[in-house]
């Protein structure tokens, strides 16, 4: 009798619902519908002009794009180290910078390097679903921290202590600040306290900082609010990317600041898993650290800020319930409150809104399987114009319910 072939059980992770919504957006647009998409966490303007120009020059020159070192070209690792001096005033050795195939590649490499199958890693719920999905495919137990308004949707010492009591020793904590989907951030004091708690208990802290640079200081404040974990503890892992602040999502280029005890392991894994990050993207990304690129990125953040302000000012008209503080990134995460109406959950609400008014937003079930059925995430990365139009359409949609 012939044996049937199998699909690995660990590979059966839930699909990211935003991708299905984007497929429907494409179908509606192909059919001639005018759709406003506040769905994807993706800046619409693309890479800084200096980066695109450098990429064109590289290709026109016929420069051979051969393999690079597994952890990336030295010039880019040095440029990223310089970026940390420029933004955070800290010294980062270029040898501890690992260039990766997007931040997603960094998460895979660092999870592999830092944790064994059966280890326990804590993360906040709601949160970016790929953290948990990647961990589970590696046989790592995910411990969800039910982070709500009382902790500003971020991990807290109290939540970690409760998880330690319930689940036993933890091996890791994934922290995102600014976070997806909530946009919330931890302060420098809170980050230092979390890092100290992890250090005392032998818990590896992995800090997702891909939205750094996209934050909204309080009125009158001059300094940006993002604090890097390496400012408080160089035994932490920092993961970042060119995708958000520089708008280079499709270039698939990220990086990690890797502690000394992990760097050799990450180097060996990187060479086996991907050989190297994309060579053309690496050479072009050197231009991301020029003054012109920083200016363009800051102008983009200013546009995000205008869209954010319009969305926050429209909340009384939208009539939704509690919203997470949108400290950074470009998301609003909100409870639909009474506006959920007769819909069974936020997925049904979002589907109906898309069909009726051509507005694409994401149900909270992508980010929280427990409480996300009442919540939605809006991305205001599209800018002020699309956000303003979407608000009017949502108000009109809800008025008909």
C-alpha cells in the first residue's frame, strides 16, 4: 500500500488576513472600483531618491552582483553603526551588525540562534502575528501576554511575573516599540526595567525596532521618542529594517545588532539559510544614510503625522470605542464599540466596508485571536488625502447600518 505524503504539522500556520484583503483590493481595482486601502503597513512613496539613483547607477555600470559575505558588506555594516551614533549616540561595532533579508530574515536567524525547540518565549497580545508563527514553526512555545490599556498594550513586569508563575521559566521576550498593530511605545525607563528583569532571569530580550524614526513627540518636545535596547543593554538583540522609515519594503533588507555570544552562530546560520542578503539592495542602501535621504524620510514622517492628526480628530465622528495610543508607526488600533452593530465580528465588518464603500482596513483577528474580533487596524501610511477620503466613506457606511 502506497504511503500518503504529508505536510509538516509545524508549517500549518494561519494565513495573514491582510494578504487576502489585498488580493480583494486588487480584484476590485481591476474591475474599475475606486478603492482606498488603509490596509498594508507600507509607505507608498518608495525608496529615497538617492537610493534609487544609486541602484540605477549600479545596474547601468554592469557591476557584477556576486555573493557578499553572509552578514553583509562591510561598508553597509559600518554605515549602520554610524546611524546608531547619529541617532542614539552609542558606539556599535560594525562586527556586531548583521545584514539580513528583511527584518523577517533577521527574526528567523535570531530565533534559531537564541532558542531551542521547547523553549518558552513571551510576547504581547495583540501583536504582529509573524512573531508567534515563526516561533511555533521552530518548535518554540509561545507565551502570550494579554496586554491591554492598563499596560498601554506593551509587556510589563507584572505581566511577565504572572507568566513566569503560570508557565515556568521563560527563555525569551519579544518587544516591539513602536508596535504593530497598536503603535504604542515603551519609554526609556520602561525599556531599562524590562531589560534588567530579563538580564536577572536569563531571558533573551529581542527588540523589534523597525518603526524607529516614525514617532510623534508630545507638543513642544524636540527629541524623538524611540529608544534602542542597545542604549540600555548590549546583551539584547535589536532587529530593524530599511522598510518603514526609508520606505524600502520590497528591497528586502534589514539588520540585527547581535550580541557577542550569538554573532558566530548567526554568521554560520546566515551562510546556510540564505548565503547572503540581496547584493544590489545592499550597495544601493548605502545612500540611505546621506543627508538627502534623511530629509526625504523626515518629510514622509511629517505626512504620516498629518494623516494621524486627521484620524484622531475624526474619532468622535467615527463613534468607535477605546483606541490604543498611536505613539509611533502608522497605525490606529481601535475597538469598534457600538459600530460593530449586527456584524458577527470585525472580519465581517471589514469585508462589508470594502464591498460597500471601497475602504480596506484590517480586522483585529490578525493580531489577537482572543479579543481582536471587536477591533480593527487602520494604516495611515497612505497619507493625508487617502485617510481623509476613507474617513468620509466609513462615516457614510456606518450611517446606513
